[in-house]
């Protein structure tokens, strides 16, 4: 069986497992939807009062917000195994079991769980994006749709890379891994607004440090057919999500290094 | 029985829980770092909105910054979840033992919840104040820091309102505990409560920023006392009699929630069914 069909089996098993408790699943999905909806009410209230931020109107910000939310919902749904790696696999010694199997541990962790509750957040992002598209008369040209799909793929790759780095840290310490949340949850929060609203140092970090801006801000500009107010060349903006794939590649390389130096805690 | 003896079990469960939770130092540091980051994002967004024109802003940027840092410092008071120990007890059936104790279950759990929240907030708040009130001014970013209250009155009223905030937080946690006991699961109460608490408290956005026609309703509801009332008092947005009225409202809600919660918990505990052995 090749890797992809094995992954398919893992995911099918995970979905069946979650479907065994339909009421719990429904409540958590609705909750995930509600939490993100009320957060957007806060954004709406700010625009109700101020009208605009750095030249952007509510409809335009909704597009950036929706894209970031959709990307993060997918990434968060597919990387559960890496997210809980420290507590579920390293602390307990359960990772030894994964290493014994003749398949890559990264594939097994990717197949650990597909979190269906994240459909809640995904729908919120998609709805916010649709509202933004209606408000700004956004046109889904084939080019715009292609850039958005590419941005979503690159964005999921980037956030998956961050969750893999978080898991890699667990080879050294299982304490305080939640501090990585500032890059995952915190990175998504920062990407909800177009980057030019932020101060220079913060913007630079989101482009050159952890390239979240390359998978949300720059491709969204390309899809809208807008020039970057910060001056990124227009041939570059649709290609920027490549940075997400590069980040995932680098993360997997560091992960491999961590796996090689792993020593079981016994048990 | 003297008052002292009557209170002893509650005091000891409070201090036990407080000291236990204080041991989680790494979690406190991680929480502090996360809260610094989210504070920075919020402040940068506020700054960008204000830069485009502050004519319709309900408070100065400096006050919005103060509000943001206070929110990050006291974030762990927000009752997002039922008490995890109670949720475990319900799952394992050990909650039945709580009925055997010769104490008032509501007061007993209330004391536990107080110890839990205070111990989680104390280290984070100390670190956050050190960062926003001491470090930021020292490196020349005082404009973006957390200043002390503008007057002694504001400080005193804030202290009083902060007590109300702590008591209210525990009263809402107890409501969530009761939902867990009544429904026998912790899957539903927590996540939905978090959505409500975040918005209605003013944590997502200070309540003053919402449309003017909504503001009186937002201020009057119980959850405003968790964030909006104490923080507005801190920077002087609520002062004098309106501050006193807001504090009275806060404590009034504590009493109402505690009375309703105690009756409801009592009923739920009497109907408790524990299965298996």
C-alpha cells in the first residue's frame, strides 16, 4: 500500500471514530463556529466606529480574514497528531511504537486524526470571505481562483510546518510547548488583517521570519488585482505562497533531525 | 460550632488548590509569552484604526492600550471552562463522594474555583505588569505600556471591582460545573460558554466600542463585570457614582448567580445517578 492510500485509511478510521459520538461532535463544531463568529463581530464593531483601517474597508478586510481563517482551520484539522505529539507520544513513550512500524513516523502522525470539529471554523472563514466578496464585488476570475487555491495550499503547508516544529521541540522538552501557539494561533490572528496595518518590525517578521504574509496577504492582493501598498512587485505576489512549501520542507528536515536523536523515556 | 471552625474546610480546600496550581510555573511562563504576543497584535490594530481618525473613538488610544494589557494580565480569570477536576469527577463517577462530605457542596466547589483561578492568574499578572508597566517604559516604549491608575480613587475603586471580578468569575465557573453535573458531560458547556464570555465581557473588544445603542444593554449584563467594569474603572472611564453603581451591579450579579447556582446545583446533585461500581 502506498503512502497516500494508507493516509486515506487512517483518515477514514479517524472519521468513523468521531462519528461514533455525533452529539458531541455537533456541539463542538457549532462551538468552534460560534467562537470565531463572535470574534468577527468585534471586527465589525471596530469598522462600524472607525470606517477604515490603513485605507481598507470592512469588505476588504473580510477577504483577508476569511482566507486566513480557512487556511488555519484546514491546517489545524490535519495536524492534530503533531499538535499532541509531546503529551500523547513523547511523554508516554508511545512514539517507540510508531518507530517500530515500517512507515514514516510523519505519515503516521499526519493520519492520527482529522479533526471534524474544525468544519466550524472553516465555515465561519468561508462565510466571512463570501460576505467580503459580496461587499467588494470580488470577481472570481480563473486567475483569482487559482491564486486563492494556491494560497490555501501554501498556507496549510506553512501552518503544518509550524505544528511539525512544535512537535520537534518535544524531543528536547515537553514543557511549555503551548508557547508555540504565538506562531500558530497568534500567526493566524495577525494574518486576519492586511499586513500594511502593522508597524514595520512586526510586518517584517511576518514576511521574512515566519512567512505568514506570503500565504495570506500577498496572494490575496494578487487575487484582488491590487498593487501592494508596501511595494512588493506584482509578478511576485501570486507566487509568494511558494514560501509556505519551502517552510514545510525546512520543518520536515529539522523534524528528521529530531527523530534521529530521539531517545525513548522508557516505560 | 464557631465561625472559624465552620469556615476551616473551605479555607483549606482553597489554599490547597491555590498552592497546587501555583506549581505549574512553565505553563504560567508560556501563558505570559502568548499573552504578550496577543497584546501586541491588538495594540498594533488599535493604533492603525486610531491613526485613520479617532473622532468616533469612545476612549483615547492610551486607554485602549491600558485596557488591552489589563485584559491580557487577567485573562485566566475568564471562566471559559468548568472546573476540570469537577469534570473529571463527573466522568469517573467520583462526584458521588462529594455528596457524602459534611460540607455545602456549592461553597466547597466555590472555594476550589477561587483557588484555581487566583493561582493561575497571580504569576501571569505579575509577569505581565513587570513587562507592560516596568520593562516597556524602561526601554522607551512607555506610551505603549500599562500606566498606574490616574488617581488614588480610581485605584481604590478598581481594587474593589477586582474583588467583584474574582467572585463573579468563580460564580460563573460554578454555573458551568452545574451544567456538567446536570448533563453528565463537559463537552457542551465549555466551548459555547467561551464564545459568550469572550464577547460579552469585553475581552474581544472593549464594550464601549460597540454601537452606542447596544452599550447600556452590554454594561448591564452580568458578564461585563469580568472585564469591562473593572478595567474601565482602572483608567477612569467609569468614575465617581457611575463607578460605584457599576460595582454595586457587579456584586448584585454575584449574589444572584450564587443563589441561583446553589439551588440548581443542589437539585442536580439530588438527581445524580451514578452507574456501575
